[in-house]
C-alpha cells in the first residue's frame, strides 16, 4: 500500500478509474445504490448524534482584520512580508512598534508613523513628513502598491484582509462500515479529476499565469485575442535609423518605464493610427529581479537581453512602430547610498553635449508632433536616471525651439495617477487621459496597458505593483509642458484633429 501511494499513485488511480468507467449495467447500478445507502446512513447517524447539540445556541464567529505589508531592506532583493493585526498599527523605532524599522541617521526623521483602516479606506499618519510614492506627506490615503520611504528602507502596502474564526465544533460521527465505500469513491473522483486535467496540463505554456496573493492581477492578465499586435522594428545601440515622420516619441530611462508611465496614452494613440517611436536610454541590466522569477539570478548582460525581449513584447501590445535602444549604462540602486546626481549620470553616459546632440538628431530625424518624457525633478531617490533623461529631453526641445523647429506641438510629462500635485502644489496644467472602454474605440486602454505590463516577468515594479495600480485607476495624468493644438489632449488621442 505504501509503495502504491508513494510511487505510482496517479498512474494507478487513472488506471482504476478507466476500468470502473468501462463497467456497464449492474455494476453502475450497484455503485449508485452504494452511494445512496452511504448518504442515507451518514445523514441519519449525523442527525441522531448531533440532535442535542442542534438545540443549543452556537457562539457567533469572530472577525479579525489584518494589514498586509512588505518591508524592502537595503540588501539587494531582500524583502519580508507581514500580516499585522489591525485596524491600526505603529511602525518605527519606538519600543512598542508593531513593525520595527531601522533608526535613521541624524534624528531628522520621526520615530514612528501609523497605518489605520477606517470606513473610507486605509490611511497613513506621521508627526513629520515622509515620502509616499516620492511625495512628502504627513497624512495620506493608501492604495495597494503605495510605497512609504523610511531612509533606505521601503514599506510597501499590499492591502488588507479579514479572517473569520468559527467556534470549534464536535467531530461528526462517521460509521466505520462507510470507510471502504469512501475509499472507492475518493479513488473514482481522484481519477476523474486527473483525466479531466490531463489535457489542460499538456496544453499549458510558459506564458501560463500563476494565481498569487493578487487575485485581481490574475483576472486582468488573462490572454485576450481581439486586439492585433504590432511587433516594433528594433534599432540597437550605434545603428542608424531610417527616419520617417512620426506622430509621437516616447523617451524614458529603462525597459518597463514606457509601459508604466505612458502605457494608456500609447495604447490609445496607436489604435487611432498614430505612428509611435519609443527611445530607451538603457537596457536595464541593473534592475532587481523578482524573487519568484524562474531559474538562477541572471548576470547583468543576461538580464539586459531578457528585458529587451520583454520590452519588444510589451511594445507589440502597445502598438509602437519603432524601438530605439541607446544602450547606455544602467546604474544599480538598492539604497540611497547609490543615488547619483544628474551631473554624475551625464558623465557616466559620455557627457551632456554629446547626449543632447544625439537626442536632437533623433527628434529632428523623426519630427514627432508630441513628445512624452519623464520628470526632471522626481523626489523618489531611485529615479535619478529618470531625472537625467527628463533633463536631457527638456534641453533638446529648448535647443530645437531656438533653431526655429516648429514640428513639436506638444510635450507631456506623466504624473502619478494617485495624485496631481508635486510637493503639495498643483501642476500648472493637467491632462486626464481616460483608460476606460468607450463605444467609439471598442477597447480599453487599461486592458492593453495591463497586458503590456504583464510582459515584464522579471520586474516586480511592473508586473505586480504597477499592474495592480493600473487596475485601480480610470485615468492617466500628464503635466502639459507644451501644447500648441487647438484641441485637448483627449481629443487628439480620439482622432479629432
């Protein structure tokens, strides 16, 4: 029996099931009769055994509320997950903290902060300013994916869950004579399950989505075939493009930035027939790989190759025509000790003058009407390469304007969808881009963006955090740096030029 269970259980169960299924007539009738007798005997015995307990009042179940957090430590790839009983927890260096954090240098930070669940949501509260998603705040409503910066540590809010605890019940009475019948039934059910699953198991591919602690991500990441893909033409570092007139140029620092920041805008524009060029300064060789990524941790060259392939797939979903790789160095970041200034990044990338020359050459060659680029004043420490790219794009556009180039009619910078302010002050102009499906377009930019983010299987920021965030919002927001169209940005994306 032990040998049967340990070595050949599945094969023997499947064989036994097949034999049972081949039986006809009286055997089937007898099996159904045994099942009926078992159910009747079980019901009668349970009734008499529990008759007295049915007359007694049962204690009410208790509900316990938990806050789910991830603590990201300075060491590369190290993280801890916590489920802390709420509705309110204290985090910091104080003795009674529910979540113990490291002491900060110089005592310039508060000793603690709180996270509390209320009827209207989950809220962060601190006696002093801390960075939440790169913005200084004392009080802030949190959503899944929100990051709280505590020196070199990051506290990621995953969400909440409730646990209902029911009072223990006495074990039900089970007649001894029913055990052999149960064994036969379990064997039959197990074999049927194996047979029904065999086709599914054989047909699964490497793209199968795994259900995790994020069920909403699983639902949103299911494949859909109604949207055609457009594989972009890839141009590697040092290769000379064959220029053509483009409508939109998206410029960013790393693979996945273009989908996180510009995904909805790009999906909407491409489905209106606009030609889109994506320029990425680095190949992302220093990115932090998800802990659940299959296989060994890849070397920087291997990771760069993987991420280039991920980007090509993501841009295919977004409908980008051309993918330009500049192949510049991606600097590592695991703590604020590795943060570089814009000047240091420019030096590592070959100097400001040469970079601006290259960028103006690309912009002039493709003559895009609209340019999308990152902010050059991000408050998030890890975005120092984003800031550098934003700085260079601003310089390049200024130079082209001084030359009298008039083809650039719009310059937009993405704003976090959870806020439309910077440092507590509102942006001078904000464009809200709807991510919802309309009767006119017949598709949802949100779904296309989610599918693009899913391609970045190595990157947690894209395939989990940004994907969850995308599912929660109805708009992408952009700061308008330049807009010389007589129509709104939303009208431009709807083909109403």
